[in-house]
């Protein structure tokens, strides 16, 4: 019998300061902060899109990875990839908030950006 995968429930990202990281995820990317279980460490849960079954979990602890010296293009580094109906609002928000990004090298309509801790996030346009 083979494993039948259904969906990715969440991806966890390490952040050095949850409160300083939340504005990027909530305000720039527009993710909704949702209730988090009472855990013995700081962090935040964020909902991706309309479904509460897809999330990004921010886990606060000292960042074991350097924030400098990483590949300039996030596609050459560990990253989380999210699909969006249109890349235009992502571009608009990143530019408005002066967040650096690079376009995908694959030729598809996608881009990569990083949060304040160097975590790379890819946005892939997938029109409905």
C-alpha cells in the first residue's frame, strides 16, 4: 500500500523575534494570524488563503542560519512556495514596503523574497 498524500498542512520557519517578524507576514504578505496552541515558546500561526488547513508557523528561537552570505536568489536556498491567483498584488506590496525580491529563473511567473531572518518565500502565479 502506498501513502496517499493530501496536502501540505503547514511549514515552520524560524524567526529570531516573533513580534518584529509579524508585520512582514501580516501586513506585507497579508496572511491572517490565527490561534496558536499554548506552547512553552514564543511564535505565531498564520493562515494561508481562505483555508485554515494551510498555515505557516513562526517558531521563535535564535536563528541558527546567517542572515547574510545567503544566495541572492531565494530559489537557490531552502524556501516555502505559495501559489497566488495573481503576482501583481504581491509585487505591489513588496515594492510599497521596500522588500527586495528576485524573479524566478525558471521562466514561469514567480518571484522570491526573504523575511528579516533570511527565510526565502516563493510566490508562483497560478491564475484561477
